[in-house]
């Protein structure tokens, strides 16, 4: 099939994982008003609304501190959603904007992919050509301050938000580098950033490596470019590909389906089951995928969730790939983002999805065919060209390449 997005359900896959916060953790979708089925459009009983109104009025009058009406209503909505499941939640305007960023992969900032490593806000990778990379910030640097304000190591998202801002504005980053923890200060000018979700590398001998950091609107175009790059370098058909889905928290449903389709000739990819019409669906692969005949190994770990599990589950159920690594996270639900007034929104669970064999992975995850525990800091994984970690030092990747017959690197650690 073509790697362009097909016309299909505009649903999303959210996630509670947030260890990598380059662009956010849940995806955007606006959907039509729900179709009237059963009693879903029936007004809430007046007696229940009266109880809610009374509770709000009591807090307004009697709480020790004055609270404005907007805060009271927002807190009421948050409480309602918190009682549903761990993935449904209220989004204020800033959080809603973060979701838009996650969907498109476009934002304004300095261009750093950061995560928590050993309890510190650590640069996993600077984005090529972005202000941070041009200034000389390196993978492994620890961000200790933003504009002179110490980074709260318990609030990674706050650190990310501080680094973002309007294009052309200045921001100062203080970083700690190397074993000596030398302190280095950088003055950067924020710019428009596009985050590539696909990193690829040709490993010689006809083998390729593809890493998907998450699924965004641009993922399928990037995967198509990766296919052209790999086949263009190789003088013959590819002998094998490793698809690295480790630490991939999910993303846009259409992108995840398209990625699975690129590796499948036919067959069911995923089935959705929900109450509204849009959430009941089946999606199938079509012939013509860029990698549908290439020998394939897929890497997963405990931080592979949602869209990653859709791809891994489909490829495993069809016998298309061997899965190597650790049991995946186990998130088998789909979230839609429903806009509300004043820039806010609901992120609401609207469906559960099943793998082609009819298995739900919610709370269970997907078990790899070959279990290889990483046995070290998950941040110490190969991340594609320019990674501070060598392929031979990544135990799971080494085992995956060995299973494909690739012997150009030292594989003693994979025994």
C-alpha cells in the first residue's frame, strides 16, 4: 500500500507514559457529535445536577479560601474523568496545545529530546539542525537550569515547558556534562522545530535499522523516505530490518495502522470496539507495503504502548516478525480528544482495541517471542545515527540483529 494516510477513523491513542517528552504523550483528534444510540443523549437527572450544584455552592461559600467558579467547574470535570479510567482526563488550554504539538510534531523551542535518567533531566538526543544542536549541546548532558531557574527533577514536563516559547525569543540553559559534571551555560534562540519520528540507518550487508519514537501525522511520510533511503543504499534486496519500538508511547491511530500495513501484505491489523459508531472498526492491510517481504525483527519493551502494541501485535499474530525484548506496557484503549469551550478539551476513552487474533492486551501487554531483559538504564539504548550508545552495547538490538544473521558487529554480549 501507499504509505500516505488513508481516509479512515480519526481516533487517537493516548498514553500515561511520559519518560520521553520531546513532543508530548497523547494525540489530537476532533470527532463529530456522537450518534444517538440507547439513552446516551438523555439529559442527566435533575436530582443529580442539583447535588452537583449544591456541592459547588457549598465550596464557594464555606471553603477556607476563595475559589473562582472556573476553577470549581474544572475541578468537578477532572474528578468526573478521574473516576472513569487512568487515561481519560480534562485538558486545559496548555495541555490541549501540547496534544496538538504531539500530533503534528511541530513546536517552537530549542530542539531537545529529554528524559529522566537516574533521576535527572537528561538530553537523550538534540534534534539535528535545531538551536541546541548548533550550539553544541550533546546527548548525555544534564539540564540543571532554564533561565537561571533550577530544574525540578520530579516534573519533567515543567522543564520541557520552560524550554518552549515563541520563535526568536531567548532562553538560557545550564547543563552539567561528563563525569566531572562541568557546568556549561548556553544562550539559545528558540525556533520552529519539526520532530522526526523515524530514524533509520543502513548497516551494510543489506541490513537496516528503523526506530519509531512515536506515531504522528508525519510518520508515514518519514517511513516512506526511510524505505527509499534503505533500498537506495543497498545494491540488492534488503536482507533484514530491525524495527525498534522501544519506549514508543503510541500516537495517532492512523499512523500506527499505516506502519503495520507497510510490513504486511494482507490481513486484519486491528479491531476497535466501543459504544459510538466511530469507535467500532476493523482495519486491514493491503498489498504493496514497502517492507512486506523483508525479513523482520521487532524490538519492544515495557515502555512500548498503544500504537506500538497495535503494530507489534499485528506483526506477531500474522507470523510476520519475531518480537524480541520485554513484555510491552499493556494499554489497549483508544482516546478521542473532544474540544470544549475556551480552548479546553476532554481526552476520553472511546474504544478498546483487539489484536488480529482477538486478544486484548489491556493490562497484560504483548509477550515477545524472545525475552531479552535490558539489564541496565533504559536510556542507554541505541537511538540511530549519532547515538551516544553503540550498537554492540545494546543487548536487545544485538540479539535482534544476530537473529537476522547480521554479523558485522561484536555480538558476544548477546549470548
